C-alpha cells in the first residue's frame, strides 16, 4: 500500500508546526525578544577595539578618531537594529552582542 502526501496534508502539517512553535515561544520563562538575552559589547572586545567602539560617544577622543563628529551616535547609525528608544540594541557589525545606543564606532554611517 502506497501513501502519498497530498498538498492539503502538507499545508495542515505546516499550520500545525507554526502553531506549535508560536505556542512554545509564549511559554512562561521564554522571552519573545531574543535580543534581550544578548550580552553587552565591551569596548575591550577585539572587534570593538578594531572598530574604535565607545560605549559613550561623549568619551570619543577627536584627536584619536578624526572622523568622529559630535552629532554621531549609534542610535543614528544605519547599522543599529532593534527597537528605537532601547538603550542597548543589536548592531550589524557586532553579531551576538548589544551596543549602547549612545555609543559610537568608526564605521558609523548616517541613516538615509
């Protein structure tokens, strides 16, 4: 006896899978925001050091970083992701870490 999977059966299975995943994500103790669990980027991190990352744009030495302008902060950078207003957010340049929205690095690029 041969059993073939119909399109309808496949769609039912997909719906069940999506529903189960959604319910599992809503379980107590599980954060719907994975970024909240990420560690903060340390200025001593090797990538942070290479890119001149500072937790606070106010501490950037203009002589050491001549491309820095006083109106540049991570929260105005194209690379910063996440929810506007959050003090620590994901950045495309530092995967798996959160950067301070008030920080700065030499790769700063204005949002368009």
